[in-house]
């Protein structure tokens, strides 16, 4: 299991799967995790590959949280506004 979590291509494959899940279930939740997995996968090619699994998972969690917060801030409605619909799409 340890060798699997320290392999860069597993993280990039997980990023791809999470990106596909985000397309099926939009909401910018899985996209934050996909960005975190992609960053960790790319970083494992460099000096991050020497870290322990708990450290790698902590980096993944922190990057995913930062990505999610950035996506939420960028794509959120202006402060105080609520998305409302006046008409039915079938009218």
C-alpha cells in the first residue's frame, strides 16, 4: 500500500477520475480534490517523493482545501445574492 500511495501516476489517475466525477456531479467539490491530487502527483516526481505517506496525505488535504476555497470564492454569487428562477424552462 505504501508504494502505491507514493507512486505519481496513481495520484494523476485519481485526479483524472475525480475530474470526470466533477463533470457528472457539478459543484466544485470533486474539482478541489482533483486539483490536490494532480499537484501531489506532479510533486511526487520531485523531492516530495521522499516524504512519508502521512505527510503526502496532509499535503493533499491542504492543497485540496485551498483549491476548494479558491474555486468557491471565484465562482460564488456576489455577497448577499441568492440564485432565483422567475420562469420555468419549459415555458
